[in-house]
């Protein structure tokens, strides 16, 4: 019985550490880098640093904002995220994720393992 309880606790602890989630309030004309610049400069902690993953970006604010994916300073794609919508983006290990906005809004960012 004790083993079952211990395994349950370890499983829950592992699942919560396997995902990172952070909420942000974005100010007008703000561009915020989420990943890619290195320790101490990333806005979110990507538990899958150094490998491909899925970035989950939720618009929990009242206005639209955009996601910008860059690699070595070059914009790869820009994606609009409408109010109340969620976008899942395949984020390669050497790509940078930015959130851009012209108006005040809020976002939630989390990461998932890429299915192999």
C-alpha cells in the first residue's frame, strides 16, 4: 500500500515537472522573447531546451497578438492568435519564440514533448 501511494506521488510530481507554464501580461508595442536567448534571458523556462518540442500559446486576454518564430535572426513565420484561442507550434531546438502586441493583453505559454 505504501508503495502504491509513493508511486502515485512520484507520478504526479513527474507530470507537473514535465510541463512549464507561465502567464504574461503584454504591454502595448511590446515584443517579448519567450525562448532562444539563453539562461537568464528567456521569459519562460522550456523544459525541452536543446530538442524539438511543442509550444502552446493561449490568448487569455481581450485582444489579438502575434507569435513570431525566428532562427538566427530571420523571421520564419508570424501567426496571429485571436482572443480566447490557443495555438500549438512545433518549435525546433534552434528556433526563437516571440510574442508581439500593439495593445495590452495577456498570454499563457507552456511546452509539451514532441511525440516521436
